[in-house]
DNA sequence: ATTTATGTTTACAG
DNA sequence: CCTGTAAACATAAA
């Protein structure tokens, strides 16, 4: 799915486009995507509007103007949100073929019909994504499972170090660093791309166990997580294929990628060995054997 | 209870 | 035919 920088970009762009626009109707083309009773979902959305759009981890949170409720959208692996009106096409998410120019398409599972002939499409090839409505309590419950926001002040070095502790074992957590970075209970917003890029920049092997990291390495990792995500947000994320963002621009981070999808290419740092691809934590993982220890 | 590892969802591309 | 995939839950085992 889009990771923190991509979701952040979508949130910023949608805030400019759909805030307080009347939702005239909602079309549910694939019921299982909507995790609330569909009748209720449509009833609540109809004639409502979004008063605020924000992000927590990789979750989009739309506050509804009426009824003290929230619309939650998670894009998971292949979800997209595409806004379209007579002047603009604004898309965010993992690109698929023929998506933006041909709407709705077979992957358009939920469509929000807005005033002024504008539409917001929720597309998802693999159908892992979700759309649901929650009240304040439901939102709080959902959010309580998330860890630290890496671009907020709460992500201090001290708070980061706390995450390495293990209540059962004084030596600390033993899981590998890649699984740790991907786990949203600890630090949120990092997915497969930024996990690999962060570890490369930190010179840490994805297979390293947490309890073997030195203080120096933890400090470096903390700094790199912030700098990479910050750089990616500024670049409007990483994109492939025909992804375009809210103003039709491609994400700019792709040019900064050092290891993701670079397997078989010479490492840009040591200029000596090729980037390898292995499996760690069940996910394809790229790294440089020589640079990352 | 808490940590850690693995399986499942899913449709398409190559 | 086979494999793999921008994610995260559920479940199991330690």
C-alpha cells in the first residue's frame, strides 16, 4: 500500500479538494469492502460532508460534518483514492493499468458522488482495503493499537529506545529489525519500501536481531527514519506505473531509492557488490551485503 | 500475559 | 504452470 508519505500526500491533496463538499450519494459496487452495514453506511454518508481529513499511521480519517462520526479508509496493498471533477484528476495509491483515464473501472468498489459533478473513487485491485464508519469510541479503539508517529515530536530517541525493551526478557526484543520496522504497534507508517531504504541508509542488515543493535546504531536508525520519511513526504511519496497525485504529478521519491527494486544493480555506496534480494519477515527485502552489517 | 513467527486474504502480471 | 506483490490481521507456538 501507500506508506506514510503517500497517505500523507493523499490527505493533503484531498483536503484541498473535497472539504465541506456535499456528498450527494454513495455507490457501493463491492459490498465486502465496506465493513459497516451497507444500508447504514449509505444513509450516513448521503447529504453529509467531510469537515476534516487527517492521517494516523497509514489510515485515512475523514470527520463527518453531521452525526459525530468518522469515515475510515485503509488502502492496504493496492487501494487507491482518485478524485475527479471537470478540471482535475487527483489520484493517490498504487497505480494499476488503465486506472485514471477510465473511471469507474472494474476496480472501483466504492464511489462517492459529490456536488458539482465531482467524484471520489475507491479502487482496489486485490480487495484488501477497507471503508468503514465509526463513532468516537470506535475511532479511539482503532487508533489505540497504533504506535508512535515518526514525524511527530513524540518520536524522541528516548521513546524509540523504549520500544526495544522486552517485559519478559531483560536483554530486549529478539525479533529482526525489518519485522520490527514493519510492525505498526511500534513505529507507524513504515512499509516495505521505506523499511528497506531506512536499513540501507543506516547500514544495518535486515536480519539483525533487535537485542544486538548498539546504542550508536539505534541512534542512527532513529535519525534516518525521520530523515527518509520527511524527505519522502516533501517529494510527495514514491510511485510506480501511472500513479499520479492530487495535481497529476508523479511521486518524486522514486529517484532517491537506493535498494528498493534495485536488486541485481551495483550498490551505490560501496560500488562493489550487487544489491541482493532475500525474504525477511515474509516480505521481499533488498539490501547490500557488504554495506549493511 | 507477551513475544515471535507464520498463514491468510486476493487478483493479476510476468 | 509457477511465482511474487506499497499490508495487516488472526492464530499458533514459545
